[in-house]
C-alpha cells in the first residue's frame, strides 16, 4: 500500500501554521496587534505597524508550512527550501521594521 504523505508532519505542517496565519490575518484585517511588554501587560500596535506585524506572522506560517509539509516531499524539496527561506527573510524584515519603529519611538517625548 503506497502512502505518499506518510512523512508529512500534521502539527508543524498544517495545524500550527493555520493558527499562526489566522492571527496574522486578524492583525491585517483589524489593524491591531498585541505584543507582550511586561509579564502582566501587553503592547498594542495599531495601523501600519500592526499590518506589517500581521504580514510577518503570515510569513512565519508560510515558512513552517513549507518546512514541515512541502520539504518532506522529495520532488518538491528544492522549491520548498526556496519558499521557506523567502518566508523567513520577509518575516525577519517585517519584525525588524516593527521593532526598529518601537525602539525609535522610545527616544521621542
């Protein structure tokens, strides 16, 4: 019996990326994102920063999905590697953009 998807990781390849992508879509649609600031407090991002953070979460989900789902298929391994690293690069750029803006805002009165 041939099982073509027997090596697919369901948790890391499908379920967790769907949950992360859902939060990314929420951030983009509502233009609101939450970041942990203190152990008992949250930092709320609004507007463009929230949309960029949502894009970062979507790319994180994309990278996880490409790594745990498509990289397991021998025929698609190379394409999945390229897509995974593209997602990681865009995710890192989005998070650096948001955190750079937060650090710049600390110096303003």
